[in-house]
C-alpha cells in the first residue's frame, strides 16, 4: 500500500529546500509538486489544526516563515515533519501530500478566504480565536 488509499501514487523523491522553504516531492505517476512549508503547516492533518470534526478547525496564522527541521518516515505510508514553531503532531500520508499538490492553488484561495472571514492577517501571531482543538 502506497498511502492510506490503495491507489495512491508512491513518492520517488522528497527534498526539503531550507532556503526557499519548499518541500519538493515527485510521485511515480509523473506528478511533481513544490509545496511551501507554510501550506503544509496551515493544512497539517493533526487534530491540533483540523480539530476532531467538521467546524473544529483552528485557523493558523503567523506561519509564513515556518521551517521544517526534520522529516521522519512513518511506516510505508507517509512522513511526519517537525516544524520550527514546535508543531510535530501531523502525519502526512502520501495520498494527503498528493492531494495537497493537486489542490494547492484552491487551498491557498480557501486559506485567504478564511483569514478574511476571521478578520485576521496571515502574519498575525497565533491567539485563541474561539473554540479549542486538541493540543496533544
């Protein structure tokens, strides 16, 4: 199994670019993506970011300059980045990374809309903005 889905493409190469803050990932189906660390952090699959159900998501801000300190393999299905802001609980399966790559532009638009609706700036420091997610 390549990821959590049986049909998920398998990565053939993963490179962390520390200066440009981009994770470059190539898949065996020919798709190649350059995913900004900020996008990965903002859309981390962790409960801390996603909550435990719909409507419990925690809007992430102040992540433009976040780095990835390390990238640990998780079984044969994904990786766990350790971000420079201390976040390290998100496990990115191959299928999730592939979906982030396929939908990158739409995800950026969605993120900008969420920021606008919340009335916060992308670079604002994280604060408690109503609701709470698991911080484990």
